[in-house]
């Protein structure tokens, strides 16, 4: 196989897996609206396994290019039958309480097995003809690719074949990966509105993918339950309420290297008050988290016009009260030791006591603490009583040299 063909196969495999995840997430959202008594797992009993109070659903998904058809000798069909036949033979599935679903983006030719096994509502379902067509296809085919599937099918008794076929439903011409994304957006609009649907779905998908990876790495069954999904969905939805903003896990866990930021103004400000290494590390962490989160909010249009400016104004004005009090208390004859001690108190206030939220329910500490450092980096506020004069004396010569 050539390099281009290898790349095509790898690409198709990735698309198929993402399609599987999106379909599973769609199933979660659908079931979420009907109660909490369910669970869903990926690559457990099948591509997707759903368990509800009404029984079990095992789903096989096939994402194929436009124009592809699911014929009676199709590898997609027989690979699926092999999986189900093997489970029946080894008593891993109870057909009385299990539905078998084959969902494919391919077309279902009229009269084919897939066509005849569509849901009852289609008006064309005919299980007897479908079984006859399967047997005929198996007897007529010499496909080496389907050989193991035929062997698994042959091991089933006549009664087992009929029972299996009775539980199979085939959905053809299903929405592809792009259409599935559009359907997911439609599903989340009622929760957060059109304006925030994309941002909400991006975060929900991110959680779902991480959660699925955890499930796949766990030896024991670790399905996503209805209660777990409800908790995550509700919490994320609440972050898009008018009084809140989403805090993203990937940002909240950032741990940047302080040594990469030693020349930044806000770090120099901390140098003026003799801040220790631990304080510097936390300050850089809060700065980077706040800067990154605020940028993402802005990029996704989650902020109101002028919201950041108004928020920063409130922070600066609160700082002005504290800073003015420090100036009055120190007086003109203060020693450097007294200035540093007083500055440490101002800094302590900013990082420990000041909890001005950008919105009432968005109370993540790094937003306020990091925003103070952003303002300190712009020299709009500081900790040492002489911060402006001392830093300007250092920064202006450096700027002149670089120019």
C-alpha cells in the first residue's frame, strides 16, 4: 500500500472514531432530556453500548463517503454480523433484552438486507426476506475478507439467526460527521441559546472526549451515567448564565515556568517588595491563567462590550483606596524597610482579600489575582509606594536602547 493510501486509511479511521464519539454524545444529550436512569460506554460491548431501564442497545457505526452503498456482501455488514454472532455464541448478549443497531452513512439499496431491516416505522421491514438474503449472500460469496464473519454466522443455529435478525435495526444514509455536529448544536441551543451554542458544545465535547479516554483506560466498566452527565451538563450550562463566565479546565491547570517571565513588568514589581520564589511562581501562574482565559472569552465573544475595561476600572479604583491609605500612613520620612513592609500588605490585600468578581457568579480566584498582575504589568497599579518612579527609571533607558 502506498503512502497516500496509508494516510487515507489513517484519516478515515480518525474521522470514524470522532464520528463515534459525536454520536455517543448526541445519545447522551437525547437521554438527558428523558431522565437519569441510563449509562453509555464506548468500545465496551460494541462501538456504543447504552443501558436503560428498558434494556440494552449495542450500536455499530459506519462512516462512509457519499455514494457508498451497504450491499448484502458488504464488509461493513458482515463485520458487524460477526461481532454480534460471536457475542451470541459466547453468551455475552441476551437477545431478549438487547437491541442491535447498525447505523451507517451509506445508502441502503432497495431490497437489500439493510433496507429490509430498517425500523418498523419505515414500512418496509421484512425479517424473513432479510434472513433469506443473508443466507443467499453467504452461500454465493467467496470473499476472503468476509471469511471469519461467515464462519461466525455459520455457528449460529437457525433459531439464533432468527432471534438476531429480529433484534437488528439498520439506519442508512445517517447524518455524517459534519451533519452530526450541526445536530449537536441544535440540541444545546435550548440550554444556552444560539449565541453561546458553539462555545458550550466545544467545552462539552472536550469533557466528553477526556471522559471517554478515561473509560477506555479503565479495566473495569466505567460507563458515563445519567447522573454524571446531568451534573456536568448542568454545571457547564450554568457557566453560560448572564451572571457567569466559563472557566476552562485546560487554563485552570496551567503551570507556566516562572523563568520564562522574569523580564515582565509585573515580575519586576514583585522584585521591588522582595517577593520570594514561591510568590513569584504563583504570580506568574495567575497572570498566565487570567490572560489566557480573558483572551479566550474575548475570542469567543463571551464578553459584553467594554466589560473588561469596566472590570479593570473597578480593580484600579479599589486599589487606589488601599494605596492612598498606605501613602498617608507612611509619610515622607519612611525608611525603605517600612515601604517594603507596607507594600507587602497592599499585595496581600490584592491576592488574599480582594475578590472582585468580573461577574457575580464567576468567582474563580485566578481571574481577579491575575487581572491585578495584568494591570501591574501595564503600570496602572503597583505595590511599592515608589513603583512608578523606580520602574520608569529602569524601563525607559531599556526602551531607548532597543529603539
